[in-house]
C-alpha cells in the first residue's frame, strides 16, 4: 500500500482540518515540535484503515477534541494492487464509511458502510474486531512493519488466522522442507498453549491466564492497600490537628482557671479588708466614747481632790469631820468603780443592740427590694401576656389582605352585572309551555340544564338569554335563538363582567360577594382587635414608665444583682 494523501478533522488536538498531500513512493519525514500532533496523525491513519465506523468503544470516544462533542473525520487516498482508492470515514455521532476508486477521471463509489470497512481491512490482511476498537495485534501486515509509541510495540505480534493464511499463501507452504514444516507445527503448538487459534485470545486455564488473574488480584490488593494508606494518613493528620486543638484549648482553660482563682482571691481579700475597716471604725468610736467618759470622770475626781485638799487644811480643826469625809470618799470611790463596771457592761449591751439594729435595717431594705422584685416580675409577666396576645393576633391575621377599594370594585362589578343581566333578560327569548298530559321537560340555557316535571294542564315559563333548548321526552326538541345584535353585545358584556368578578373573588379566596363582604368585616374586626391589644400594651408600658419590656427585664436584672450584694453584706455583718 502506498499512501498519497491524509486529511484529519475533529481528531484529538486537531479541531480544524489538517492535510498531508503530495505523498507517494520514497521516505517522508514529518517534523514538528513535541505535542504538536505527529502521533495523532499516524493514529488517525490506523483508525481509518482498521476500525469499524460504527464502533462506540471508549477508545473511539477519547478521539474527540478535548471538551467538545465533535465527531472525528478522516480521509485517506492510497494505492494498492496497482489501483488508486479514497476512503472517507467518520465516527460516533456522524458515523459513516465510503470507499471510492479512481476511474481515470474521477473517484466513483465502490462500497460503503461495513462493506467499505471490510474491503479496506482485506487490503492489509486485517481480521478486525467483532466489537469495539481494534487492538494492535489485529492490524494485519501493518502490525509486522509498524512501530508506534504505545507500550505494545515491545510485545511479539499476535498472528491472527487471516494474516497467517496470507503469509502461508505468499511463502508457499508446499515448498517448505519437512524440518521447516515441523518447526511451524512446533510454533503453532506453542502458540496454542497460550492463545486460541480462532479468536487469538488467551486460553482459559492456561498459565498465562492464571498469571493474569494473579496480577489482577495483586493489583486490586495494592489498590486497596494504597486506599487504606491514604485513609490512615488522613486520619493521622486529622488526629494530629485535633490533638493540637485540644492542647490549645487546655492551655486556654488553664489560663481562664488561673484568672478566676486570682479574681476570687482578690474578692475575698477585699471583703476581709472591708470587714476589718468596719471593725476598726466601731472600735475607734467606742474608744472615743470611753475616753470622753473617762475625761468626765477625771474632772469629777479632780473636783473631789480639790475638795479633799480644802478639807485637809481644816483637818486639824475638823479631824472628826475629815475622818468622816475620808470614809465617804472611800465609799464614793467604790461606788464610782462599781458604776464604771456597770457602764462598761451597758456599753457592750448597747453595741450588740446596734449590730442587731443594723441587721434589722438591712433585712428591711432587702424585703423592700424583694417586694419590688416581685412587683417587677408581675409587671413583666403581664407585659409578656399582652405582647404574646398581640403577636398571636398579628400572626393569625397579618397585615395586608382585603382593602376598601377591592370591596367597592366587587360591588360595582356585581351591580353592573345585574344591570346587564336585566337588560339581557328584557331582550332575551321566552317560551311558554302548557302540558296536555303529565310531562318531564329539560330546559338548557347558558350551558346549564334544568329538569321540570309538569302535571296535566300545568304551565311553565322559560326565559333564555340569547338562546335556549326545550326537550320533551317522547316528543322532540325545540331550539329557540334570538338574532338581535344588541343581545350579543349585552351577552358579551355579561360574560366579561362575570369573568372579571369571578377572577376578583378567586384572588381573594371567596365564592361570592356576600362572602367577600363577610371576610372584609372579619378583617376590620381583627384589625380593630389588633389596635386594641397594641393600645393596651402601650398603655401598660406608659403606666410602668418604660419604653419596652426589655427595659423592665433590665431593671429586674439590676435589682437581682443588688439583692445578691446586700445578701452577701448581711451575711458578713452577721458573722461579725
């Protein structure tokens, strides 16, 4: 086979057409940088010569240009057996195959579809593939002469039956010597140990098949082990991250714990110092009072001493009186000491009473705060009930809904519809029927059928809008229709008004105008109820002198904090 021209389009890296022409006998060199498509050109020639055009194999799908849905197309002009041919082949979505022969003036069709594929493969003694893309071992004579860049080029070529027959026919098996024939038989026997002669596939149960199965098993095990390794690595990384986070959290927790302990120690120290300060103040007050009393007593004693000195001057004169005065002085001094001891006991009792009074005042203030707290809690509960009632009312009946304009529009449409119907009835048809015997009648108007049972001599009057049909069982049917142009206009107006009114009622979710008015009245009542609830909530907030319930809750929190502080102070005072 001699290649003359190759044209490739929509094939791997070639989205636009690329053509090699002017080829023939001799050596041709295709020179281009790496990854420019030299291998793709050779692969396109092989796919055109050996693959079926209608194969849907995954290998063929990989021939599309990247990220496109284009169908590969290949054109090959070649010479073989002294004749010139042109092969045009397309794969996948636009699959086709056409083989033409040069007649001296133009190319004329000689085969298409699968016939064209078979004839081209026969030129190169290729057996082809029954399904999917052809393998390298199915490329016939080209497999013995063609080296490409795939890994299979290092394997010995498989000889399919068609190629083997062609070679034996070309070489002339009858001319071979017995030793050569023996060698060929030995080669065939060795080949049959591993491959089936017809299909060229590995023999079932052969050592090659077992080795392939072992390789697949080992490959699967290696894949599983690699997957487990990746999972273990990811888990190890996650565990390491979690440990680092846990260490950081523990460090942060220790810092917070230390800060809390320091803060508690500072609070206890401040409370202790505050208690010591209060005790020192009370001791200073007692010492001051005691010093004041002692001063008074000292002044009294000095006065007594002065009196004693004055009396000593007259001691000689009034010795008996002096002796008596001394006795009185000793008595007074003893009484003074006794009174001093009693005063000290009274002071201790007074201090205890003052402590009890302080605790009583603290308890009284705490009770007042507690009452205020209960009052605030009651106000908050009352406000929350009012707020919940308002929210429930607003949730059940949200803003929006019907408006006065919608109701007025519906009433206007109803009035105009009744007026148009009255005008239509005034110009419509009328049928009066008097039954000679008992009859059952059906009257149809505007698509609605009504059935009437009449007794003998009973009269029934039927009024139609533009047309009506009276059916009498056992007698027949009477159709009545007016042709007045005005009736048609009025009927169109009635239909238009009826549809518009029905659409308006449907948009508001009611069936008729009374239902719309009822819904409107209910909505007004609900809105009035919402206004009352909102007014009640606003009046409650104004009476409580706050702007919102959150302000009351803030007051309650502040009051609770003050109660806790007073409770701690009262416990400290009780301990003192």
